[in-house]
């Protein structure tokens, strides 16, 4: 990446405590999507930048305006709704419009309210209780744990009886195949057929095929977000804030800092003006959630608008934000007594969202005796929990 691009991405001051964490987290972009990351970094100083019929939106206010005031084409190729319509039978929240969309959003918001967290929490706790104690004697591989947590979450949300790990695997494969088919640039031979096959395999695990996109969103966001947030917490030394009182706020802030879904691809359905630039119907909007959420990086208290930015805004806000924050808070609470550090990290170059293929933690503290200092290396990651 060029020096200018690197400087552009560092336009806002970064608190010293976060610098090491941010250096590691940047690797998921530099190694998984290097060209895209360089392009976004090079245009970072412009609130809105046009490249042909593509409009890159970096500014926090312009980002919010695009999501709340510009009509969007929900079924256009290259958008989330377009992929949903192409790979499923349609009728999904992601490709609906008007009254149908509002009704579906209200129904899903009810399913994902605080009672949903209460309903899913026992499943999370069962996984954490089984897996986290591995840190007492050895290392813990967090990506596999995150898939398990994501799987039980998606299973609870969709009502499937499928093995949560099988469900999580199918959802990650479907998302990766769809991303390869829809991202700009050269497509691998047979990408469309592969994407359709992976989507069909996921749908076969669900009681209702229309829940496929819910499973995809729940699993892929969690598998990307949880390891990245935990690594940031470890590198920045934030474990002391991950107690019962502080974990929810820390989870919201870590999601803002890492922005697990860094881009929202949309298409304008009508002419508009965005940050002084004309937007034409049919223009592709690349809404950079990562930069919108990071715009308040130097503020002492970024506020709810900044922490919400990673989940969209207005009628296009993700209704699962509360579940995502609660899941991360549960994970941080379980890890904090061990004060783990990162001992191995490998970027996932295939996943739909930037993330780690492997992230291994090692405890520096005994939760029972509250001892500090390095612990001896254990035998390595424990065997993953199997479905019964």
C-alpha cells in the first residue's frame, strides 16, 4: 500500500493504548482484501468520492444520509438484497421494499429483542462453560469457539434442529461463495453455480429457506467480530473493563473499533445529492461503515450514533445489533478472568468478511488464585465440541 494511502487511513488520532491492537487488526484488511483496502484508504480524506458509477461514502453524516434519505434499490446486482433474491426464492427482509419491508423488520425486531437474548443465553453459556476452561491448562483457539457460538445463535433464531457447527459451516461457505461471485473483479470459473449450490445446502438445514439470510448474517458477523474484538481487547489491555458492569459498553465500543461488516453495498434508486455530490439513480453506493464508525475515534465518548454506525442506520439498521453486542459481552466476561494474550493469528483469505482463520489465546492469570505473570504453554487448542 502506498504511503499516501497509509497516511489517509490514519487521518484521526489513535489513543496510544489502542495502537498495538489496531496494527494487528489492520492485517485482516491488508491480507484478505489488499486492493480494496488500499482504495478505501486512498480516498479516505474525501467525505464522498466518485469512481465512475460507484460512489464511495466515508463521512459519518453522509453515510447516515445515504441510509435514511436516499431511496435504495433492494434487488440490484451486487447488493445484499440482490444476492438474497438471486440465491433464494425471495421474500426476504433483505430484498423487500415498502410496507412489506417495514412489516418484516418489525416482526424480526420482535424476535431479536431483549427476550431473544434471554432465550439464547443458556446456549451461549453452555458453550462457554465447556470451552473457556481450556485456558486454565493450555491454549484456546477462538475462531472455532466463535463458530460454535454463532451456530447455536443461528439455530435458536431460525428454529432449526441442525447441528449448530454444521449450520455455522454451511452459512460461512454460502457467504464466501456469494462474495466471490459478487465482488468486483474477475470471478473464478463456475462461481455462480458454486454460490447457488452453497445457498441450497444451507437452505436444506432450515425449516424455512427464507431464514437463510438470517443465518448467514448471524454466523458470518459473529465469526468475524468475536475473534477480532477479543484480540483488540487483549492487545489494548482492556480486560479489567470486561466485568459485569463494563462488558456491555466495552462490547459496543469494540464492535465500533473493529467494524466487522466494514462495507455496506447499496444501489441508489433515485437521483439525490450526498455531501454536495450528485448521486444518480443506478449508482452503486459503497457505504464505508468502518470509516463512519471510526470518525469519532479521537473522542472521549463516541456516543450512540458512532457505535450504531457499524449496524447501519434508520430503516436500514440491523435488527440483530442487540444480540451481537450481548454475545460479545458474554464472551468478554468469560475470558476476562484469564487475562489472555494472543499467541497465534492467521488471516482468513476466503471469508466473506475480513477476519481471522485462526486466533489462539493463552492465559496470563489464574481466575481462581488471581495470580499474574506468564503461564506455561499447554498442549494447544482443545478438541472442538461435537454435536450429539
